C-alpha cells in the first residue's frame, strides 16, 4: 500500500509566469517562496507555500513541452494542470499502482523541481486529473 504523506502542491499552467507571479502575490499577500527552471519538464516554475502545501505556477519554455501542449489544447489559456501527492516510497507506490491496473505515465521515478523524485499517473485512471507523485530525496 502506498504511504501518503501530504498534498504536496497544486500545479497551475500559466502562459506568462511573470504576470501570474504578480497576480498570485496579490492574491496570497506574499512573494513566491521558490523559483526554479525544470529543464526535464521544459518549464519555469514558481512555488507559493500555502499552509503545509504549495501552489506551483508553471510556464512552458518550449511549445513541445507538457505545459506548452496543455496551454495549446486549452486555447492559449492556463488552467489547473495537476495535483501532487507526496509519498514515502515512490518506487513502491508505482509498483503497487501498476499491479492494481492504474495507468501510469512514468513507470520509473524521474527528477522534478526541488530535486525531488517524481512520476505522473495518467488522468484516465484518476477521474480526469493528472496526478503527480513525489518523494523527498
Ligand atoms: Co508539480
């Protein structure tokens, strides 16, 4: 059984990160807590801590990246992109999900923001929501 730790973050795709940072700084009354370009995901990110979880804003650095494709499909607009749950043991969770017939996008962990190990579960298996799993490394 996968051991769930926390709802790590909610990922929001944005067409313009600088504009979105300005908006969310106003909405949340503070500046982002962490900025990072995640080369592997072809995205620039900004994280805002909200209690024990975070909002992750993502701007694509390339039209052929996952965020670029999402925004393209969404008529050029941003939107809710994924939710991320932190698990204790990512590889064990992926193996358990696979055995349960859950459709995975990543069968093996890869690197995400903050140097964490991450993997994505297909929205077909989660009621239409892209699910990211992460593990602190
Ligand atoms: Co994320």
